[in-house]
């Protein structure tokens, strides 16, 4: 059984187009966090669905 939280989307950057270095930095960090979240969920799902061949999280 797959836990419900693994099926929820991971947040990324959803603000306006960045116009300053600080805003670009904030957007990049938000996207990086979202990608890490998504990749961790994929790895966990792989372990659930095929524990013998899944990569370590």
C-alpha cells in the first residue's frame, strides 16, 4: 500500500518571474527543494513497489 502523502505534489516556485538576484535565488532554492522532495518520493515508491531493486534513499 502506498502512503497518501507520497501521492501529493511537491511544491516548487510558483511566484512571479524573478526580477532581482534575490528573487532568482529564492526561486532556485524553492525549485531545488521541490526537486529533492519529488526525488525522495520516487525513491520511496520504488522501494515499496520493488524492494529488491530500489536504490537507497
